[in-house]
C-alpha cells in the first residue's frame, strides 16, 4: 500500500509507522499531551495505540487534504472490519502531533 500521496512529512511518517505496525515510531510522532478523538468522542490515545497498532491499517489512501494533514481511505481493523475512514492530524511548530481525529468517512 503506497503512502506517497501524503505530502506532510510528519503525517507520512506516522501513517507509515501505522502501516508497519511500528508502535514505537507511531508513538514518537506524538506530543506528550496529544489529544485523540474517535468519531468526535474524546478517547485515550495510549489505549488506541496499544489496541490498534499492528491490528489496524489503511488498505488504500483515496485522498489527502489540508496540506497533507487529513488522510482518507479504506481501512482494515481486525476488530471492526473494513470501512472508509479519515485521520486528521494537528501538528505543532516542533513537528509533533498534538491532536488526532479519526472516524468513519463518507465520500
């Protein structure tokens, strides 16, 4: 699965880590106090990292928006199955992700 459509280097590194199931690389992309929202509901990022990394991944990247910080595509979760999703990242001036919003997408 090709991630070359993702133009923001921080987001690309995070998605590449997700795709590889590399929890250490994924976690290192985030600020210590990063927030996480799933379908608009605030959730625990550490719990997501523990449960998702190695068990969830994009199967296609269909579009990238907002200067490379919003990624849309088909997604596979070992727990929830296959569906369209979005990942929207907020990145601070130090290059760390401070907010991740994910959810089911319709496009």
